């Protein structure tokens, strides 16, 4: 394999699609730190299946997708494709050997998984690993990719880790994978055997139970069949008896129908007579109502006329009263006019007199107001003096009051402080007791919390175990589903193909009409069958056998030559075509000896295992030799080393007579290949059925485990939830108690501080009380003089106020007298205006009364005429009402006669209706009786069909001519019912189930034997893998050790080194120790070497491995970093030497290393965060 090309897009810093071509020789990748050189190594490892994100220098696998820069957003997908040239230098799986180029591709979307492709065909990761296994470039054991820091780990690795390099070089990786798969299959097979043993035990128990149930079901079926026949005869008798009852009931219904019809006709006649009488009564009543209405109208008209007459009389009387009232009012108005004229003159005189007196009062009021102003000025002076005396006294009193208040407040405060101190001391005592209680409760809670934590941990651990079991069971169920689905799909395809081939074989497809005609006659004419039925060659010899037999491949085997002659005559007579015939009695000649030479496989009879047998096919193939190619055959015939027929594996033929056949397509081996494929498909169908049934069994058991673990997990989850709730409540209670304790502590501290402060405050308050008492005694001595001054000022103020009050009273009296006189003037003027108004109103009323007199006289004349007309209408209405009353009496008498007739008709109808209802009831009873009998008939038929699953018509056909059941048969039916009842529940499916379970038991035992054989085969395969692995490891270890002893002195310019096995007796698990001694040094351990020496040791080991098992390429990522100039030179020499057999890819910063490169790629970051590739081919 040769590395051709690496395509990167969206991987880490490679935003743009980047292609790196790899030529033969040395390719160097250079660039500044952080530009993305090592991302190329990560891309190679990632595309070849790396699964560890940390191995790719990330936290999660999504970190390999370009995550964006300041100018560009993140990408949603990344893809890397690695293309190999398959030049045959590396061992690859068989299906890839003929493929010129192999492209490995891996894609990943953000938020999704990885997809793998081989030549654009989606594959599994396992396919990638199988392709790269043993090449040194795939997986964690790759020795062809050495990254930064890994070169030192090779030296410091443990022996068993260092063994991986030897295993990968030996190609044991593939064998390890096969061994793991075989061991996994063995574990699965053992598990299946255990499960199968359990199932076989269960099926055995089930089979015994079903045997008992089947026998019981057979007895039950016998009893039920006998009981059914008797029950059907009994039901048929009941049906016939009920049918006769229905006929009798029908006759009764007919009789009742006739009686009901007669009653209905009589009722209809009576109802018609009653209707006529009611019509006559209705007409008479209408006439009575009309006369009564006319009488009511006449009486109403009379009442209206009488009312209108009375109304007119009342209006006449009212008009006369209004006329008398108007005359009296006119007289009173005239009298009032005269009185108002007299009062108006008196009022005018009074107004003039009052105005003269008011002018005199104005002068007296001015003098009194001047005296009042003087008194008020003296009063103001007295008030000022009194205010000064009072203010001085008030100041002293205020000071005394304030001092007394301060003393009382200080005394009360001292008392309060003493009470608070007592309360604080009591509260401190309570807090101490409460603190002790809280401590005890918290101790109890801490114990409860520890118990809850222990319960949660215990149940959580148990739940984790159950969850692991459930996940394992779910994985097993999914794997079983997938295995069963795959097996069933393959089984369906194989069965379809097998049926198609068997149909072709049954149709004798490919045979002519002649062979078919002979095979139809069979042994009657001596035909034994087809020649191909006696052949079962392996696939690689089918073409050779077909070439050897040619047209005889489809020959018919007959008993002897006479039979052959008769068959030919038959075909000739019936014109059925031709056929090749082989007599069974044909004897083979002497078997020649197979010559030795190039390409000779051997005689065909030996290769087919037919030597010594007497079948006719042996006689046909005795002198046939098989070689690999046609030129080998011709060489043997030309040299005379073999006389006979020679065929090749490709179906070409040559014989000693000089006949040669061959060319495109080879010989027609269809009959052989078809029969071989039928045999193989038959075996494959059996194998797939076994696989599918085992997978179904595994799935069922896994689901049972899933359900059981689910229930246990749910119960454990509920326990955890309950424990967590209890823990949370306990923590909450503990937090509450802790808060209470903290609050108690704070309160205790606060109370202690407050108590000290209260003691200080109490002392200060007692001092304040003493100071206030001293100042109060001083103010008591000066209080008498101040009080006398206040009394003198008060006496002077009272005298001044008396003078001011007297003047004020005189002024107020003068003002009141003036105001009263003014009010009298206004009142007199108002009275004069009112009198003028009253005179005007009286004159208006006199005028209105005059108009009222005229209107009333005119209305009285009109009312007198109306009164006479209404009296005449009243007399006429009374006369008409008397006539209508007489006619109404006559109509009422006629109506009473018709009412009597109606009552008689209704009585008759009532009697006839009762008779008709009685007839209908009798008819309904008869019909109900018929319906009940018919319903019972229907119930009997339905019961028969429901219970016995047979229609009554079929029962009549079967038992209609038979005798009715006897009493003994009825007793037997009861006995059978009792027997069936005592048998209890019956499993009717047990008979068929027993047969099915027997088949299943036989299948399971066969499957158990197959699994045991498969287990033995797997054990043998593992032994073979172990032997091969030991041999390959030993051979490779010896070769690498020899090369390491040569390469090490070359790199170090002296010294010696070797590899040793730490457990030589166990080649499958032994580790590899590295013992080195640089020139001039004696080193006990490789860990004591310098960094450069460690690097050179690791390089020596890797180069030694490469010389034994060259990898398609070798990638070295800054391996030369710890080397000095001298070692760089030697390192470059070895790299150049390795480049003769492998492609070398170097990532380096060393200029001397760059000089060895044939092609150089530069990695830059023109745009921050985005790697760009620049290639340079060295001269």
C-alpha cells in the first residue's frame, strides 16, 4: 500500500478544502508554531478510526469540526479522505486485493455521529480496522505514526505496552480480533446453552403437563359430542311443542279480532248519534248566547243613558255653584280695593316720619364711637403689661413642669430599666435551656441524616447494578433483534433461492425432451436417474468435471446395455429426441498413474474421492487428469507423460487424440453447480433457522430481564426518592434547628450586651432624678413674687376692660337703634309696594269674574237642552231591554231539552267504549301470548345456534325423523352435564399444543447438540489462533531484536542494546524489556537516559521494527526536536535509508531535516485561525 493523497475540509483549522499529495521518498511539513501542522497528524489518525477526543487534543469529538474565527462562522460538518494505492506490498482483506485504489473517508456533522466510507461505500468502523490491521498504521498500536511526546513514551512505557509494537509488526492484530470475536461467540454460545438447558427443562415440564391436559381434553370432547346430540334432540322436541302452542294462540287471536271489530262498529254508530245531539245542543246554546248578548246590550244602553242623564244634571248643579262663588268673589275684591287705598295713604305718612328720626340718630352715634376708641387704647396698654407679667410666670411654670416631667420620666425609665433587666435575666435562663434542647435535637438529626445517606448510597448502588443489567439486557435484545432480522432476511432470500433451484431441478431445466421422456418412464424401462445425481464435486472442480464429461454430463443412467438399446428405440419410435445413456454395469479400465510436473493437480477420480468405487461415473472419469492451465496439459500430452483426457480448473479440455476445447466462458457446469447450491442452501437454511430461533430466544429472555430490572429499578427509584425526601426534610429540620441555635446564640449575646447597657442607663436615670429635685426646690422660692405681679396686672386689666365694655355697649345700642329705624323704613316702603300690588290684583279679579258670569249663563242653557234629549233616550232603552228579556227565556228552554238528549247519547257511548276497550284488551292478550310463544321459538333456535354452533334447520334435517328423547336419554344428558361440570377448566388447545411442543422439544435438543459442536469448533479455532500468534510473535521479536542490536550502535556510534522478554514461557502475554548501554556509559535503567538519548533509543526501536515489517508510510511529528546536530545527522541518514522502502512524512522545525525532504509543504495562517497549504518540490 502506498499513501497517495489526503483531502481535508472543515477539520480543525482547515476551513478551505485542502489536498496533500504524497510522493515516494521524504515529505516534510513545516511552518510556525500554532499554524496547524499537527492537525494533519490528527486528521490522519481521525480518518483511520481514532475514537478518543483527548488523543486528538480535544474535549469532545465535535471539537474537530472548524469552530469559526472572528471573520468566519463555525462549520456544521467536517470530512477527511485518505487515498491508498493498493500495490500488493501490504496484506489486505481478500475483497480489496484486486482494487487499485482504496479511499478511506470519515464524515462528521455537528450534533451527530461519524460515518465511514470505503471507496464511497458506507461501511462500519470495524471494516476500517480490519483493512488497516497489521499494517502498522491503524489503531492505538500503530508504530508508523509517532506524535509529539510519544517518542519518549516508547522508552518509558511498561513492557506489556511496548509489546504492542511487536504485535503490530507481527500482524497479530488480526488474530487478536478474531480471537476476541471467537471468545465472544463462545461466551454467547455458552450463555445460549445455559438458557437452552433452562428452556429444555421448562419445555419438558410443559410437555408432561400438556400430555395430561390433552388426554383430559379428548375425554371432554367425547362427552361433549354425546351431550350435544342429546341436547339437540331435546331442543327439537321443545321447539315442536312450542310451535303447536303458537298455532293455537293464532286461532284465538282471530276470534278476538272479530269480536273487537263488532264492538268498534257499535261504538262508531253511537258516537255518530252523540255527535248529532251535540250539534243540536250547540246550535241552541248559540241562540241562547245571542239573545243573552242582545239583552245585555239593551240593558247596557239603558244604563249608559241613565248615567249620561245624571252626569248632565251634576254639571248643571256645578255650573250654578261656580256662578254663585264668582259673584261672592267679585264683592270681596271690590271691598279690598277700598281698604288698600286707605292703608296706602297711612303707609306713605309713616315712611316720611321715620326718615326724619334717622337723621337725628346719626349724630349721637359718632360721639359714642369716639369714646369707645379711647377706652380700647387704654385696654391695649393694660393687656401688654398683664401679658409681660403672665409670660414671666408662664416661663417659670413651664420650667417647673419640664423639670417635674424630666424627673418623673427619669424615675419611670429607671423603673422600666430595672424591670427589663429582670426580664432579660429570665430570658437568658430560658435561652440556655433552649440551646441545650437544640443541641440534643441536632445530634439526633445528624444520626438520622447519616442513616438516610447510607440508605441512598446503598439503594443507588443497587440501582446502578440493575441499570447496568438492564442496559446489558437491552443491548442483548437489540443485538438479538438485529441478528434475528438479519438471519430472517437471509433465510427468506436463501429459501426463495432454494425453492427456485428446486423448482428448476424438478422441471429438469436444461435437459432435452429425450432425457425428460426417459425420466418420466423411470424404472419401468430400466432408468436409474441422472448421472449428475451420483456426483457432488467441490466448486473448484465443477468446471473440470463438466469439461471431462461434456455432453455426458446430462446423461441418463440405465441398468444395462439392453436397457440403453430399448431406451433409444423408444425415443426413435415416439420421436422424442435424443439422449445420452450410461449403463450401470459399465466397468472402468485400469486407472493410470498421475504424472508429476508443474500445474498437475491429480487424477479426477482421486480428487473426487471415487477411486475403488464401481459407479458408472468412475468408468467415465478414470483416465481424466486435472491440471491448472491448458499449457500444462499440452506439455504433458506432447511429452507423452500421460495418455487420456486432461482438463483444467477453468473447464478447458485436451486429449491424447489431439482434440482441444476451451475459450471464453468455460464448460457448462450448470447442473453440478445447481445441485451444489441446493445442498449448500439447505445447510444454510438450517443454520439460519437455528440462528433466528436462538436470537428470538435470547431476545425474549432479555426482555424478561429488562422488565424485571425495570420493576426493580422503579422500586429502587421510589426508595431513593423517599430516602431523598426524608434526607431533604432532615436537612431542612437541621437547617431550621441550626438557624434557631444561631438565633439563640445571637439573642444571648445581644441580651448580655443589652443587660450591661441597661445597668448603665439605670444609673444615669437615678442621677437625673436627683438633679431635677434640686432645681425644683430653687424655683419654689421665687414663685411667690411672680404671682403677686401677675395679680396686680390682672386687676388693672379688668378695670380697663370694664370702661371699654361700657363704651362698647353704648355704641352697640346706638348702632342697633339706627339699624332698627332703618329696617322700619324699609318695611314701610315694602308695605306701600305690596298694597299697590294688591289693589291691582283685586281689580284683575273683578274683571275675570265678569267674564265667568257670561260663560256660565251660556253653558246652563246648553245643559238644559241636553238633559231633555237624554231623558227621552233612556225611556226608549228600557222598553227594548224588556223585549229582549222575553226572547232570551224562550231560547233557554229549548237549549235545556237538547242538553238532555246529549247526556243520554254520552251514556250510551261510554258503555259501548268500555265494551270496545275490553275487546281490545282481550285481543292484545291473545297477540301477546302469540308473541311470547314466537319469542320462545326464537330463543330456542338462538340457544341451539349459540351453544351448539348449528342452525335449527340442520337439526331438523338430522333429527327430524327420529323419535323424541326418552327419560333414560334425558337422565344420560344430565349425567354428561355433571361429568363435564366436574372436569372443570379444559384446555382444548392442549392437543395441538402438545404436538407443537413435542416438535419444539425435538428442535431444541437438536439445537443444543449443534451449539455444543459449535463450541468445540470455536475452541479449536482459538487454539489454532494462539499457536499462530505465538509463532508470529516469536519470529517477529527475534527479527526486531536482531535489527535493534544493529541500528542502536549505528545511531549512537557505539554501545549495545537488546530486547528481552520478561516472561518467555507465556508468549501471548509477555512484556518486552529494553536494555541499552550507550557508548562509555553503564546505565541500569532507560529512565536515567537524557532526553536526546531516550529519543534516539525510541527511534532505533521504531526503525528496527520498520526494517522487519515496513509500513506503507511513516509519519514523524517533531521527533527530531530533542536531538542535537550530531544526532540530527545520523537521524537523517536513517530516515533517508527508510525512505527506500516506505514513504516518510516529517513534521519538523529543523533546517537540516528539511534538507533531506524531496517535497516540502508549508502551513501558514494568512487569515487568523485558518490554515493554508503551500507546496515546494526540492531540487
